[in-house]
């Protein structure tokens, strides 16, 4: 990489609603690296996190909190990087920084900038590998943490089901359930290898391959007394199956719904929602952005568990900024195991291990 050049992925065209996103929706460009003006600083990207929500930036009115991107714009994306030039008194060269860096090598940041939102900050405990700041110690970890403990109100002994369990947030949610004393932890995932990983590496009691197994039958076997907490990343048929196997006063945490969001075909509502009446169950959606004032709580506990060795990092790195569109596409085809990260540059040498 030429140090004076900023390589970028820009939006080339919007995918159709049911089209799988891929490299054809982006253009690879480059420009000279800019110098920061007064009040600004320059960040060199080290890692980027492709997440399913980025698909929505290429669609009008996709959600309530971030605008869609125009064709030609640098693709928006959260990342972690190093401040390499600064004309802002609070941001020093050498600080690690997390924020909306975009799919590019360098970004100019300033606290009143349009993209300077949502937990943009200096990294308080920079550790090697820095990818953990976007995974187990970052937003993926915090989303699992608040979903399970605040929305799911997990109690010791609870029997927990996690869907999308081998994905980014799911791979952390099951581990937190175990750490916090869940009685049983079961995950659903799309391949045998992922199911084995959940059982053998992440400490799940059991895993269900939703592509090859009968999910309602397996849930009935594994949860004879019902599911107390269902942490749902996928929605659709899996949500419906889980609703059919609830325990009394079950909590259903709606984190995501990747199986129906951009999938082709017609999708139906979950008919088993009727079971929520008999089981006095509660279903609640949430958005991590509502938890910024409590973010330090999640960050502190995740770091403590990670240092104790009871919470494992699950980042799944692809190498090079060039791989970013394919990395995003892989989320929709099950290509990732754990938190998908795109490594753009090596970790700075001065970081502790
Ligand atoms: N509420 C919030 O604040 C919040 C914040 C961030 C993300 N989210 C949402 O949380 C969910 C998880 O996010 P993440 O970033 O950790 O992504 P992720 O779970 O890593 O997403 C990719 C995984 O989704 C699974 N998947 C893809 N298509 C599927 C389908 N049709 N049916 C079932 N599973 C499918 C694949 O695993 P398999 O191989 O198992 O199919 C794939 O590995 C997403 O829905 C995301 O939008 C919510």
C-alpha cells in the first residue's frame, strides 16, 4: 500500500431487494490522503467490521437511525484504527480510535462530523489483536451482553436458546449465558462444522443444524420443560419453532432477523406467537445504541471475562481491504464463523498482548 494513497470502496449501485449483495455493488477507487484541518484528526484503518445492517445502507428508508448512502459515496462502516495526525487537543497521535471509519485506509474525523456518532471514542484498553475491539470486547459483545442480561433478564439456571449461534453476536451470547450460570445453552447454526465448534469450543450443551434437522422436534427433545430465554438473531422459521417450545414467563430477545430481512421469497409471521399467551411470555426488540450510557458496564465485564479466559474471542478475519465486499456478502451465505472482521493493516507494535 502506498502510504500517501487512500484506497476506498464506494457505492456503485443499489442491490434489488432480494438480490444478494456482493462486490458488483461497489467500486474500488483511490485518492490522496488528506491532511486534517484545525479540530480534526486522521485515522489509519486497522480493522473493519462488516455487519448485516450495512446491506441496509444501500436501500432507501431501511431503518430509523442512519441514512441510506448515495451512489458514489464511500461505503460506511465501523472500524478501529490508529490516529496518525491530529489537530485536535483531545486526540493524540498513537491513540487507538473506534468509529465510523468507512471502507477505506484513512479517514478524517472530527467530533461534530456527520458520522461521528454512536460510541465513537478512543479505545480505553487497547489490546492485541485489535480486532477484539470490534468483536468480543466491542459492539458485538455489548449487543450480546445487554440483549441477554437486560432484555432477556437471564437468571442462573435458565434454559437458553441462541439462534445464529455461530455468528458474531450469537457466538458471544452463548458464552455469556454460560458464564452467568444458565442451566442449558443450545444454539442453532447452518453447518455441522459450526455445530461442532459451538459444542467443543464455545461450551454449548447442544447445537441444532437448522438446515438438516427438524428444529421443532429437536427443541422438544432438548427443552422438555421449555425455553426460558430465546436470544434470536435470525427470525423466520426458527423464531416460530422456538415460540412453540416456551417455558412459563419466557423472554424472547429480538436482536435480528437475518433469515427474512433480504432473503428472496415470501415470509410469514410466526403463527406460534399464540403460545406467548399461555406461557405469559414477553418478546422485546432492542437497539444497542440505546445503551451508550451503560456501555462501560458491558465493556468492563467483557474485558474481565476475556482476561479470566472464560470468554473466548471469536473474530473471523479476512485479509485486506480488497476483501471487504466479499466479507459483507459472506454474512448472508453463512461464510463466517464468529465475528466477521476485515483486517486492513497489522496491529501497531506498541500494543500490549
Ligand atoms: N439489535 C441490535 O442492536 C443489533 C446490533 C447489531 C446487529 N444486530 C443483528 O443481530 C444479528 C446478528 O448480527 P451479527 O453481526 O452477529 O451477524 P451474524 O450473526 O454473524 O450474521 C451472519 C450469520 O447469519 C446466519 N444466517 C445468514 N442467513 C441466514 C438465514 N437465512 N437463516 C438463518 N441464519 C442465517 C449465518 O449463519 P449460519 O451458517 O448459521 O446460517 C451467518 O454466518 C443480525 O440480524 C444483525 O442485524 C442487532
